[in-house]
C-alpha cells in the first residue's frame, strides 16, 4: 500500500483528493492548519483506509520538520507528495497591492511548497523512487490584469516543477504539475475575504469541481512506472483563457 501526503487537505482540491485516494486504498497523511477539520476527515476516511493527520502551516519550516519526524512508523515512507496548499489574496493592480497579501501568497504558494518538498525528497532520493505532484494554476501559464503577484507565485510553481523534474531525474522520481483553471472551492472566498465579489465568480457557467481535479490526480498517480504526466492544464468547458469565460444568465 502506497502512502500519500497531501498538504491543504482540509478543503477544496486537497480534501476531494483525500476522499478519492481513500477509495483507491492509498494510506493517507493529511496536512492542514484547521485541526477540527482534520479530525473530522480522518474519522470519516478511516472507514476506508489508514489515515493520520499533521496540523501545521506550510510557512513554518521548523514545525514541518518536527511534525514529519513524529509520523507513526507505518506512515514514515512517503511514496507520493501532493503539494496542494495554496492561496490567493486580493485582485489589485500592483501599484495599490497589499504587502501582507503578497507575503502570504509567496510564503504559502512558493516557499511552503519548497519547505515540504525539501523535507520529503531526501527519503525519495535514498529509495530512488517517488512521485511529487504540485498543484499549480492556469495563472502559472498566463498572467492577467490585477493578478501580478498571484500569477508570479504560480509561474514559480511551474518553474519549480520543471526544475525538480530535471534535478530528480537521475533518481527515477516522477514530478507532475497539474494546473486548473476556475475551480469552485473556498478559493474565491479567501481571495476576496468573503465579500460579495466572491459570490459572483462562479455564476453563469459550470466551473470545475474539486472532485474533477482529484480524479485527474488519481489518474496521474496510477500511471505505470515508465509514464509521467509532466504538465497538465485543465479548464472548465466554459473557460478559454484566464480572461475569457462564457457566462450565460437566465
């Protein structure tokens, strides 16, 4: 039984992926900041597979190391790392952007991914096997107005994924980037701090659902050893680019 570690597992794509992989008999290490949610998910998924949880913020490098070193013996070998934790804050032109928002996006989307990866990769290189899946965004492929810093953080994820694939190639480690477009999750509520703008993001069309991305992640993991899904861009049918979405209102 393979062990999969998922960051940002308490909601959205991370949570959906946990449920999808539990049904497919993967052992799960679920990571997130909201302890109550972790406990609730662990309780539900324990009916299907072995689950343990770690409560940490991906921005806290020392705590990540401590938490991972505390894993029970059965969960110590991480076969698949899913770097899903991420966030967006605000939609502002760069001249009026909020510094705290910039820090949060860079610290979580870029540095957090690096901190968790750095803690897990040495065991993968030692075994000469493993799979890292970084959840990026269509914003990592195309910059849009008022999203400079968020797009920069997701462009960094694409670059890091490519660099990881190069560096880890001698060890036979797979590295995948999955880049969704518009996915209906808590993402917009966080981005717009619960304001009315968040309510309108997904109106007038059918957005991707977290479960859609979870199924794609499960597919990528299940490929034979000689096959790597290197880089994948996923849109809802209504979306043609970061700025073109066909919306219909009745």
